[in-house]
C-alpha cells in the first residue's frame, strides 16, 4: 500500500510473515526465524531501513553460500560467575543475542554486573532492542559491536574502523532512556542511497579516496565515512573496537567480515554488559531520573530547535507511528524479498 | 624558570613538593597528600592545566570551609563479588579512586569483571591515570564521572549536563591505548582563559544565554558549552550521567556539586569498570591489537594532517617531554599556590 505521502507500507503481520516464511524456507527453526524476523521488523519500524528487511537477501545469500547456518544452536558458557562467553556457531545473530540477554537477566540480579562476549553470531540488527530488554528487567545495559571497516581514522584516508555503534539503556520506572548511536557520521546505506540519487552528502560526513572531505556520494563510496565528532569519535570508535576484540577474540579493522557480504565467515564480535542498580546499595534512583528527564523535555527550545529530546524518544515515537500507519519498506525491496520465497 | 618559548616551568620535584607541603599543612595524611599531589602533577604534565596545580586553591578552600575532609578514610564494601561500593566520606578524590583501583586489580583476575561505584569523593583529576593503572595490571578499564552542569542539552540553552568524561584503557602488551575525552566541546577553563584574553572560541563550541551559537567567550560564560558531535554527544553525555547516578546514587544535572566550588558538599559520582580479557576464553589478543595499532600509526596522512595518532599517544609524548623540560605552570598560579603554604 502506498500512503498519502507516497511511502510504500506493509502491515506488521505481512512484514513478519514474509520474513519468517523466507527464513523458515531457508532452514531456520521456527523460533530463530521469528527472532530474526522480529529484528528486521524493528529496523524498519524505527526508520532504519539498512537494518530492516533489506538485509534478508544478504542473509539468504550467506545461508546459500554455507557461511551462515540458520539452524545453529549457540553455545553459552559462564567462564566466571559474571562472564558469559557465547559462541554463535555462525548462526543468525538475533537468536544468539536474545539467549545472551536472557542469561544476563537471570544472572545479574544476583551478581550486580555481568558481561556477555559473543563471537561467531550473525548481524544482530539494531542494538537498541537488546538493551531495552535489559532495561525492562530493571537492569542498566550497554552494548557494542564491531563491523566492517567503513570509517577512516582521524588523519588518514582509508577505511580502517567499523561504524562501531554503542547502545545503552537506563531504567527510569517508565519508558527507558535508550541510546543507540554509530560512531560514524552516516551509514554506508545512506552513502549508497545518495550516490544512487545523485544527491550530495552533508558536509563533513565522508572523505574521498585521497582522504579529502567530500560531499560527492560517489566519491565517498571509494573513500570512507568520517567519524562522529572528529578525533574524539575516532578515538571512541577505536577503543570500542579494541574492547570488543579483547574480550571476544574477534577481528580488527579490515579483517572484520560477515555482516555486509554473502561469502565470508563472520569475524566480528559483540558485547553486552548489564548492571543491577539495586545491588549497588544506593536506594531507588529512578524517580530522580524520571524528574530530571522531564525537566529536560520541558526546557524552552533554543533558536532553530522545536524541542529537547531524551535519547530513545524519537525512536519510540517513530516506532509507534509506523506500527499504526504501516511499516515503511520501499517497493523494490519488498518485491525482491518476495522473490526469496520458496517456490 | 622561564624557558626559551616563554613558558614558566618547574621541576617535577618542586611541583610535587609544593603540593604535598600545602596538603599536609591542611591536614592531609602523608599518603593522601602524595596521591593528590601526584594527580595534580599528572594534569600539568599532560598539558591539562585545569586539572593541575591550579586546583589546589579550590581544594584548600573546600578544606577550609569544612566540605572536604583531607584526613577521611574511604569505606570500601563489596556488595556482591563484582560490585564494589565506595563511600569517599568527603575526602580527597585520588586516594579514594586509587583504593578502588587496587581493589579491582586484586579482584578482577578472579571474577573477570567488576565495577567500583564511588560517591562522596573529591575531584579525581584526570581519569586516564586510573585506567592506565588497570591496563598495567592487564585489565581493560573504563571510567566515567559526573561533574557540574556546564553543557547544554541539544536543542536548549541552559547548562544541564556535566562535561562528563569517559576514559578507557586497553592493554596491548606495550603502551596501552588510552582514551580520556570529555563529552563537551571545550572545558570551562578554556572558556575562562579565552574570555580573559578577549580571544574568540572555535565555532560550534558554545552557546550564549539564549542558546544561540557564539564564538564570544564572554557571552559563552553566561551560556553553556556545546556537546561534542551535536545530538550524539548530548545523548552519550546524558546516558553516562544517568548510568553514574543509577549506580552511585549521586546527583543529576544542576544538583551536581563539589568540584569547582569551595562551599558545597560533593554530590557527583564516579564509576570504574574493569575486565580481565584472560578470563573470556579467547586466547591472547594483544599481539593482534599491537599490530593493528602500528598499521594505524603508519598510514600515510591525509591532506592537512601530519600523522595518525592512537588515543593516548599524544598525552604520552607531551608527558615525557614535560618531565624532561619541566612542568608547565603559569607564574600567577605558581605564586598563588606558594601563598597556600603554612607560614
């Protein structure tokens, strides 16, 4: 269905139904198919098409090439009381991450903190839904993950770092605060879209093959994405990549593979960290947090702004609107995914 | 001594000697005085005068007003096997944080991860030296802390958030990678310096009292510092502030006090998190990390750049140079601190 704004939308049920059918047809067990489909839905519902159903052809290609095993069962092992090591056994990412989240939700109310270090899991999708699950269980959560080298280090041209996102959720008693930010200025998907439409990129978002800043999306495809906040974003991205590699034993820089291509074994890693505020002996802090957030939301906006947002507010609103109006999926993608059904 | 560049420098021994003498005179026991003096030295050695000996008059004022007890012994309590709660009992910050670091260094090789949640400690100084100590012990470390509201939320004028720094260190086998970044574009000290000299601020670093971007440092003093990376830095800063408050039970926003003033009880909090890579069952990752860092450092520089740095490289070089050439301390500050000696 095309709505009044010219956006092609499908219902939540159609979206989930098609993904689940395709994944089941490719050999995923029911629960794994539903969990992967659920994460593709979250990407599109929140307006991040690059993490939406557009990923399904890549997953299908990976399964077809034998580098992703849709029926794999992850292996979870507590190496200490607070360290969970997870081998995804080259399976779909969301089932692996959901099992890790469940293990943390069970464990952390006793230990106060725990870390899940995940290797050999497929692309997790957006990180926000995982930390949201931790927050719903009353835990503060952090998540980070490595990804293919698309971002240049500060001061040089070549893409050497992932867009390495960091996500966090803090329980507030009501809707949690949820951060989910990439450390690159823009996504690879956006560069591709702008290049296809011949539109310029925002200033400072990318460099060309020589490392000179460019707004030409085609030149940026041969170059690299610029880190957020210049040298600080570069430093943050690098440290996240090293932390993930240190604790999961996964690859670094250009050796990171397996979420964009259809041919290479997955070598990226993921970390989930959860904290139980109630075990820190500080009493109930949620009412103070909720009051502070309301203070922020009701500040008079500065010139050129319409309001102050708390991280997670926008995604929450966009998600609710798209659940009501229909999930935006461009027609080409939708047709392509329908072609993946088993005939 | 004034060197050839017109910079006033003192020897490491003079710097430590004067701070220690002043602090001892104010009632600090020997070790606490030395640890506090050591952190003031680190600030000046690394070129961050705002965390250097310039802080000593504030500490003296706080002690004089009875809101900082230089002889306090911190109370450390493991509430779980991996959660250390620390009450600084309004003492000097560095001795409290050093005790927490030592407890983590002892504990984490067994548990794999632990968190120290610190409240009622004085200003810790730069965070880098604490995470460096963790890295020297083979641990990956994270640190963050809240501070007085100086940074505006994205979209509004008033200062509502601290410059909330995040620090991290990753062991590499050699010199660790060390991140220590504030989430504000510039420090309050820099705004004050520029205002005193009538020099403009960099574009995008601050807003005036109405929330409009300004390069006028005097106008910025009535306004607020802009978060790094715009909305993303705001979101990161807010989440760090909420995480600290959730786990330490300390204050938020404008209620955060006790590191810049001389009159108010300290209400900020600090978090230290340590991980033992060896307990994550992934083998030795340090050689791969060291090779990757060398690859970054030897990339050909992009136009307008002279080299690629790894986080911590610059601080390491500046520190070594200043140890050799003498610690830079401006003459006015040095004279003022000498005036704090007990006559």
